[in-house]
C-alpha cells in the first residue's frame, strides 16, 4: 500500500508518498481547487503504477476548514 500524507494549507497543499517500509517515495505541491486536486490524483495514480503498489491510502491533516474541499473531492 502506498500511503499519501497531505499537509493542508490555505491555498496550496503538499503531498508526500511513503512506501510500506516508511521510505519517502516523492512529494509535490498542488493548488486547493478542482484543477489541483485532479492533477494530484493523476500524480498519485502514476506513483501507484510505478511503485507496483496494489492500493493507496490518503491521510489528510485537517487544518482549520481548508481541508473540506479536498475531502469532498
């Protein structure tokens, strides 16, 4: 399972991928809007294929109300 941790911000979020052994797979920033969410999902699916992982788990750090739009997406 590829674990994606998301640090939530007002305008931008940061995603970090972790492998089962805790190694960092990669990271990227994305905008807090629909376009940014779609781009992030495409990047995560690319990582899933590249890493050979069978599944993906997202963990979102809820900061204020800024995580609502991402969670609803």
